[in-house]
C-alpha cells in the first residue's frame, strides 16, 4: 500500500490499513516534510516518476497505489508508465484533472474564473507579489476557512489540522513550490489515460467536493467509468468533501477494505 499526500492527514487510514497490510507513506517532493528545492519546476510527470522510482528501488513488488487529488492523478500517470507490472491496483480519492485547473475549460465555473486564473498566474510570477499572496494564504484563519470549504465534516477541521497544513508552508522553498504548482502546466489528462489501464481501480468520490465537483467534467467522467470499463468500481461518499480519507475515514474504509480483500483473494 502506498499513500500520497501530506502523510499526517492519512494517519487514521495508515493505522487501519497497517493491521492487515504493509503500508508505505511518503510526502512527494514539495509536500509535507519532503524537500522543496529552490527553483525546482514541479510537474505531474516528475511526481509520477518519483513514485515509480520508489516502487522500483524500495518496495520492489506489485503494489496498490492510493492517492488523493493530484496524488491520485500522479498514481494514474505512474500506472500508465509502469513497465514492470509494479502497480497492482489503484485507489483514487477525488482524482484531480490536472496539477491545476487552467485547462479544464469545459466547466462553466472554470470559464467564469479563467481570466482571474490568468491574472493570478501573472501576479505570482512577480516575486514580491507572490510572497505577499503566499503569506496571506498560509495565515491560520485563511487556511481554516479553506479547509472548512473543502471538508464536508466540519468537525474534522480543528487546530491540529490547520497546523498540519500550515507547517510545511513555512518550510524553506515552500513559496517556490506554491508558485510552480499553481502556475505550471496541468500535465496529462486522466481522461486520456484511464482507458489504457486494465488493473483493478477503485474510485472514491466525496459528493460535496468544491474543487472537483461530481457535476463537473472530471467528476462526471469518473462517475461514468464503471459503465465503460469493467476494471473500475465507484463508490460515492455522501456528505464528504475533497479529502475523503481525512474527512470521514470510516466511510472510506467501509468501501476500501472489502475492495482490498477481494483484490488480495483474486
């Protein structure tokens, strides 16, 4: 098992999964406790390659990849590029359509805000302005409000969660990572990659996700997959936001654990 995102928001999942499986949890470059190299250009392809390198050099056996948001997309790309059958299956939690949303132009919400996104890109490329914006973003009150909009279960948004998210934002290189991720290329589109995957895939989707809403183009695509691809299973999670694993972990486990057990038995 291999989970992708800031490790600390996966801790309840790790504890549950570790009862029956070997779990590897890492923060990808630029996230959590991992390095944030100055001037590094973050891309979906780089993250996918880091996953493949970890599988090849550390785990060295077929593995189920679990990711959330851009972590899910990185898993999809890694599985698409794996040539050694090291990816046994995928669990995608509210998969992103790209590293950022700039190219998802067939959603009226993105169309409406596209000029603003372009303006933000321009401003973030001015170092002084980027620093001011980032300082505001990582304020505790700002982070708390963002998390409250992202989580369906508001009780999950406590001071510990705010500090978990804020801590890495204070690391050296965090500003460069923020700017690169927001302004960089979206990367490969999951719509073009998913049909090429034949491994078992479990898609878990919080129906209250404001970032990749189920009625948006990415959500609609993933919700349609079980009728198109026999290797894909979908579970909608009621009252859950963009980060199901931390929002309502028990609800995630109710779908995840039986799926993993059936995979192990096959």
